[in-house]
């Protein structure tokens, strides 16, 4: 049998890809307006979604090409049945030394301990608002209290350095910034604000809805005092982190719109139906599912991944007049 070429996944701009986001489902239990349609969501038939076995095989192949971090996302990863079994299987893949998950936290209370026991190392929990009214305006469902219970359960289960991801939207979340800061500081959570990107299913994104990182920083400084930039230890890490003046906690800003970080991007993605993407904003996909289900060899699948990496563009170009919004919305890609 030919040996798998195990050289790293380097693109045409020298970026080494070591980080894979695996979307495990396109389904979700809420309907954030920046991600999903409100009603009548056209989910993919279940048979189209990769099985755990297929996902694990894909991860095993890319791990041999240097990928060492996997993040499970979706849709909402906790609505996929038996997700802990997938975590345990991925934790056993040689070369994968970090498994993380991004979740909306609604089902976390019942899953936290099982995820920890299965080998999940890190959790990002999405929370944009501390008031139920704003939460519902964004999520178009109830759920704030359950997210808060989920965060508490994750801490009880022993997850450390839990991140809170907050999408910031002009005209909607300004009044939430300081309460989120206070909550994160009080509960030892790493707060990250993320700019609203043009990946909503209803095509409503407008650049003037982006509440940018600089504005949020000013709001936080007015309440908590000067924020001091922290050293950036890992350049592929998109957040710019700051320490609060009194030394309690930190806050990060992920500014893909106002300050793109594409030049340091080391991420690859596979959608829930097995399409490999080299960028959130890709308009092209590489069909790994066809190979996984068509009896292809590991080498053929590795070749497809290399081809995808080879075609990665230098940047997303959101601010360019030629920018084309991807057909897929965030829940269909995996954020
Ligand atoms: N359902 C999980 C959750 O919400 O955490 C995981 C999937 S979600 C698509 C992943 C992350 O993408 C979340 O933090 C969410 O807030 C963020 N997100 C979704 N749509 C976005 C958009 N248009 N702009 C910026 N962030 C977005
Ligand atoms: Fe669901 Fe996450 Fe999308 Fe919100 S951002 S609709 S929680 S997948």
C-alpha cells in the first residue's frame, strides 16, 4: 500500500493548517437571526450527514497531515445524539491533542459531565446577552436561564478557562456589553466579543450593524477602567486579548470585519455533510463525503484535503466590492 504523504498542509501563502472545525449537525434548538432562518428551516436529510465513523476516519486522515486540534460545532453540537461517543472516539485519534466544542449551552447542564469524562478539553459557550428580552430578540427562542445553568454545570464538571463568545450587534447589544463583562469577571470566564459577519441565512447583514471591537472596548473602559493589551502568544489565535485594570479577568476581541486576521488563519472546516472548506467565506467546497462513501483510499481523501488547502485565498475580502456572500449560512457551515 502507498504510504500517506504526511507533509504539513501548507497553502500558497505559507499558512500551515493544524486546526479543523467539524460541524456535526446543521440542526439547532434556537434560531439566532445572524445565523439561521426564523421559520421553515430546510435541514439536510439525516442520511446526508456524516456518521461518527466517517468523521473519525476523516479526522484520522488529517491528523496524519499535521492537524492536531479539533473543534466540534454546528448547528448546535449538543442536539446530535450520543455526541459524547464522538468526543471519546476523537480523543483516541493519534495526533489530536486538543478537542474543543462551541455550543449555545442550552443542553449543557445535562451533558457537561459526560463531555468532560469523554475527553473534551475546552468549551466555548455562546452568550450574547444577559437580559432575557435581548436574548430572545436574537435567538427568537427562550433559553437564557438554561444557558446560565449550563455554564455553572460546566464549571462544576471541571472545565477550566471556559470562553464566552458574544456576537455584538449595533442597535441591539450595546446595553449588554457591561453586564456580560461583569458576569464574566465574577465567574472567571474568558469573554470574547465577535463582530457580526455576513453569514446570516436571511441575507439581512449590513456593515452598519457591526458593533466593532473598538466601540466595545470604549464601553468596557468607561465602566471598568483602562484595558491593557496582553501578549499574543499564538498568532493563529484570532482574538486580541486585554487585561482589566484591576487584574480580574480578561476580555478578547475577534474583529473579522474591522481587522481581518486571514493572514494567520490555520483553519480548515468540514460541514455536517462532509464538504471540506478552506474558509468560512468559501464559495467552493471539496466533497469528502463522496470519497468516504465511495470506497476511496485514505490517500485519495488526503489528496482532496491538500487540494482544498492549495486553493485557499489570501483573505475573505468582506470589504471588497467583489465580495460574494457564500450561499451557505453559518449554521450550514459550522462556525
Ligand atoms: N450552536 C453553537 C453556538 O451557537 O455556539 C455552535 C455553532 S455557531 C454557528 C458558532 C459561533 O458562531 C457562535 O458563537 C455564534 O454566535 C457565531 N456566529 C453565528 N453566526 C454568526 C455571524 N453571522 N457573525 C458572527 N458570529 C456568528
Ligand atoms: Fe444555533 Fe449557534 Fe446558529 Fe445560534 S449561532 S442559531 S445557537 S447554530
